[in-house]
């Protein structure tokens, strides 16, 4: 356990040392935790997610008080291929909009489409004699495509676009409780995110005046705190409902990057345990 804690601290310091993006709206993915108690268990979730941010640090083309609303769908799965190890994977698609809010009225300025896939491995171990409390340490990678468009306005006639690919590394320590009908988990997710292959039609002058980066790639560092609850049906113990809440923080808070985000998800859970029973 001491070796695990040491590696967590070292990797966290590496992630914190990364530079942060200047023109990226952060969309946190709901965290995927396996909540396994043994070998040969398949767990999954299908979730509708929604979120919002009102603490963006920069102005947009139509005024101050920027906002962002998030709506999407996320699919998550995990399989414990050994008594203490599991494989995780997830996919997120979200459609978002952001803009200005003046005199109580919201004006759509930006529109976003996000698609990202994550995958990794996790180590889990029992913390209690009754086999209900566990600790999990997951690490993995993610990749995807983000597209942003700004609607036409006097400042940007004809509109603008800002597209880029995404690559991320993440570390996720979790503590969870698992019982026949109830599951609960909480933890942190540290992510080092790289945005590359940037393609945009913003002019050099627009970039300079509005602090939009002219670099070929950007880096960001985020920390997500999450709470999750599963409630399984007594007559159908392999099926249940999942509720998640996530609070994400940009660790360096630069221009036009959300300082804080929240994201919530509600959906279905399923679990198939002991898939390979011994004869």
C-alpha cells in the first residue's frame, strides 16, 4: 500500500506541472469506477449527463457574464479479469452551448460538440473484513475530437470555428462501498490534457485581441471530485439505477477556460458477476 501511495504522489506532481490551455472550454467526462469485489465481473452504465458553468474567466463576442450548458450521453464499462485488477472503458458525446447573459436573457454565441473515448486499468483491494469497502487506483488514457463554432456577429462576420483533437492521461484514486443492493463511491480524477491538430479560421488579429492562442497545441490540467450511487432492484439484482455528481476544477484558471464545472448523470446500471464459474 505504501508503494501505491508513493506512485500516486509522484504521478500527481507530474500532472500538476503541465501548462494550461488558453482557449478551451472544459467538458469533464463522468468518472468510470468498476466497484468490483472479485474476479470475472462485468459492470456497465448508460447515462444522460447535464451540467453548467457560470465562472468562465473571459468575455465573449456578445458581452460579459458568459455561461455554458452541457447535455450529453455517456457509456461506461469495466471487467475484472483478475482478483484485484480490472479494465475500464468509457465513451462520451456531448452537445453544448455557451454565450452571454445580459438582463436575464441568454444569447447563444458558441456551440460545441465533444466526442472522447477513455480506457485504462485499475487495481482494487478490500479494506474491510466483510468484503464491502474497497480502494481502487485507476490510470489510463483518452482521445477524441472537439469542435467549436462561434455564431456570426459584428465582431466575427460569417462566424468562426475552432476544432482540435484531444489526448489525455488520467489518474483516479477511489474508495467505494459495495453491497447486494447499494453501491457508493467517491474519489478524485487528475487529468493532464493535450489539445493538438488545431484548425481554426480566427484571424491573427482576432487571436491577439481576444487572447486566443496561436500555438499548434495546448495543455491543460484538471482535477475532478465525484460522488456516485447505485441502487439495484431486489427482484432483478443485475439491473439498477445510477446517479453521479462531478465537480471539476481548472488548476490554473487561464483566459476563456472554465474555472469550475459541475456535471451530473442519471441512468441505468447493470452487473454480471461470476461470468466464469468453476465446475
